[in-house]
């Protein structure tokens, strides 16, 4: 049996925090995205944060990042995700901040375009629970067309992925956003990932750039082949993401925004990563993360949120599952 770490139902592991949130309280967030860079050397055709990055093309000052780490640990956060708004590796302090997370008792993960992966060094790599490299292509040509890097880097990134896998210090996965230009390159990429020793590939659809029916059927046939023949696990998130992308909201209230948060490179704190750049709930340059998170203003801001205005949200499935398990008791929880 394969356990899928990308499965949104894992939110229910955090039962106590969920029950606090459902009761109207504010639990400490489980995961916080720390955007230590809004800069990126790539211009991916699907980038969702282009405007936010353009408006705030910042790197988080290292002292502010360390303050954030200390205060997140004090507030009871469990894990810090380095994934955006731009490329975390653009901030030269990334490796040191990852180590600071570990020293503060926080787990850390990195989602990266891979351009500066090796600059992390083995010590920081070992401090990560996982690293996921968004490659989204099986050839340099397609990588160039979709990621639009300043200069060709596909082979160099794969060299660095090989280095990270060989170091055997963390779980290394590859991200693949399936697009009409790349869907036939999933299998070649999976072959290379398998040879390098990557633990998994994650395949997801792209918001606003869907595969048509025959393309999707071809991709799914490739996924099945890869699953049968290669020593690499494939996590496929189409069903989860397609509901989300289509704007299907199968929940009444958002609990996930009491389990996650996001801090921008200027120190602004947001209700969730989907609302980056929109209505910050505080600024860690002025107050502590703990004071902001547990403030009355934050609680009121969440209660006043109009979910109808939220973007297609990656936490939608988590919210749906929480409601079905904890509110509607569809699992009949007391009958094991
Ligand atoms: S975008 Fe809206 S629904 Fe999604 S987690 Fe944020 S507040 Fe909740």
C-alpha cells in the first residue's frame, strides 16, 4: 500500500487543532509558508503570482527570517514550507534559515525550480523533510518553453537532483505540471527520475491550461505504464485539483485557514498562501507572529472572509474532508 503525502485527507491527523478551530478557537497553525524570496530566475507560463512578485520583488532580510522562525516555534507551528512567492533559492540565506528551523524544533521542506539546489549544501539538505523540484518537462527544449529561464538549465538541474538523491539525506521528489506542451514527456522524465533515485513524481493539472480528453487519456496511460515498470512512485492529483480548478466548493466553512498561514518577504502575514498579497492580517516587522496569529483582529478577519471571493484553492479538498469527517461524521468515527 502506498501512503500519499500529498493526499489532502492527511489534515485529519491534526484532530485537536481541527476541533479547536471548529469550536471557533484559534489553534496554532500546523504549517506556515515562509516566502523568503519573491524573485525568480524563471518566468513559467502558468505562474500564479506574477503580479504579486512584480509589485513586491523582495528578498526577506535574513534577520527577519530568523525572527519569523523563532516566533513560529514559540507559537506552536510544526512545519515551515519554503515554496514561494518566487524561488526560495534566490535568497542566499535559505540554507541558514532551514538550519535555524531545525534548531528551533520546526520541520522544513523546500519546493524549488532547482536552479540553486546544490548551493544549499549537504547540511541544509539533510535538515529538510523533503525537497520537491518542479521540472515540468522531459527535455531541455520543453523546459525552456514552459519555464522560460534566463538561460538553459534543464540538464544542470538534473545534475543537482542527482547530487541530492546521491546524498541520501532527504526525500527528493519531482513536480510535473501537465500542460499541452509537455504531457508526452512525463514518461521520459519518470525514466530519468527513476535512474537518479528520486522517491516520487507528483503530477498535477495547470490552472487555466487544461489537457483535452485525448491528451489526458494518453497521460494517464503513461502514468500507469510508469507505475508498472519503474521504481518511482507517482502521485497524481488530477481529481483533487480539477474539482478545485473548476471552483467546486463542497464545504461550508474554511477550517484550513486556521491550520496554515503564509508570511511574505516583507513580513506581512496572510490567512493562507492562496491569499498572498491580499489583505495581510499583520506584519512580523511590527509584532510577533504569535501576537498576530492569536489576535482578536485575526479571528475577526477570518470570520469576515467571503469564501465566494477566494481563488480556486488548494485547500478546498482539505476543508471538504474535515467537514465530512468531523461535522457530518461520514466515517462513523466510533466504529473501528
Ligand atoms: S483561499 Fe479561502 S478557502 Fe482557501 S484556505 Fe484561503 S481562506 Fe480558505
